[in-house]
C-alpha cells in the first residue's frame, strides 16, 4: 500500500481508493456527509504529493 492510499484511507468517510502513482491519478469513494474534497486534497498533500 503506497503512502497516498494509506493517507486517503485514514480520512473518515473514505470507503475505497484506487491510486495510480505512475499516472498521477486517484479514484476515491467517500461519504459526502463525513468528508469532502478539501480534506482528501489535504491528506494527499500531507503525504508529500501535489494535487492539481
């Protein structure tokens, strides 16, 4: 499990992730009542990656 996947899975409300580091893409399934895109972006940035 890579650090981005781990960071996203630690966000409350995230139920599934599919991270492609080589392609610089992530698909995240989450409960909008528990988290939001800003929190997901922050988690990825805290793991040391840029988010576009």
